C-alpha cells in the first residue's frame, strides 16, 4: 500500500516534469514503445507466445499503429496492412494448428490493434495544440486519481462488493470514492493550472469530463481485470513496484484517453 502510494507520487511528479519539457515529436516513439510493451505483457501473461513469428508480427504492428494514427495514414494503405496482417495470422494458424488456435489469433489481433489504437489517443491529445499538455495531464489526473481514490476508499469504507466474480477486492464504496476523488483531483488541477500556468479551464465542463471519465476509467480497469480473471493472472508485468506492468498502470488511461480525444475533436480541439 505505502509502496504503491510512494511510487505513484514520485512517478507522477517525474512524469509531469518530463511532459512539461518534452518535444511533441518525442511523444510518438514513447507511446509506440509503451504500446509494444503493453501488448507483449498481454500476450505473455495469457500464454499467446507459442508462435514466435506471430508474436514478432504482432509487436511490429503494435508499434506501428500509434504512428499511423498520428501521421494520418491513408485509409487504403491502412486497410491493406490490416488485411495482410489477418491473412498472415491465419496462415501461421494453418501451418501450426497445434500452437496457433483461433482464440490465439483473436487475442493477438485484439492486443496488437485495439490496445495500440487506444494508446494513440495519448499522442493525439498531446499534439492537439497549445493546450495539449494540459489536456493530457487532465486525462492522467482523472484516470489515476480515480484508481488511487478508489483503492483508498475501498480499504477504508468498502463493505459491498462491486463485481466479485471479476475483481474480488473492488467495492461499491471504492467505486463511488473513485468518482468523488476524480472530481476533487480535477478541481485541484484546474485551480493549480489556472493560477500557476495561466490556463483558462472552466470548472463545469472539466468536472463533467472528470465524472464520466472516472466511470469510463473504472470500466477500463474492470475490462483488464476480466482478462486477468479468465487467465488467472495477478499482474500483467513487474516493471513498477506495487503497480505491476505497463498494462496494469495504463488500463484506465486506455479507456479515458480516447474519450477525451473524441470530445476534443467534436468540440474543435477545446472544451474550456
């Protein structure tokens, strides 16, 4: 518990400093690398690594998807790439049916396409304009603020299980605490950035985003827990002490970021 909180505080502080001075083009390879690492964790923990050539193809695809999304890859070229990828995956299955099952192909395709596609929203938010950094930080505040506050609320007040068949430790009280915590963290974030960085966030639209984003973030957490439960996995990786792997830490972000990016797109790049 203490280790997890310390890692969160130190990690968020370092991340803020890095993002504050990071050139936008550097974000692209970072997100591509995170996508590859997350996909590897998923495929490794679920046991989908028996066919090494399919694994290499999946990791290559996972690294390219965020770049394609950012660069606005031609739809025809992207469609051809996806078709060839699917055909190659089935070819490996046909040639090695004892190692590559249909469930393996489905799992590999989900991991190497959907997860990187969701990751690409981080790039799109960050590169959305002068406020991109602050929108990305808001996304992280909502997602990780929900996680932390839900955990603390569940430990202090949790009595009623949320969905015990999927995540035995999560409680209704923790879920509510996560939402309230996200609202509080978003309020503090607005106050700090408006005062110290001269942003112009308005409370109502951002708090609405925090409310719905917190619910969506918890859906992301439960979705990754759903996979863990089926394959009897505790953590996807062991990169961060007390937090597991990349996928464990970014599960809620992966669901919140596309929603924030979609809202930015629909509102013309701003929802002040």
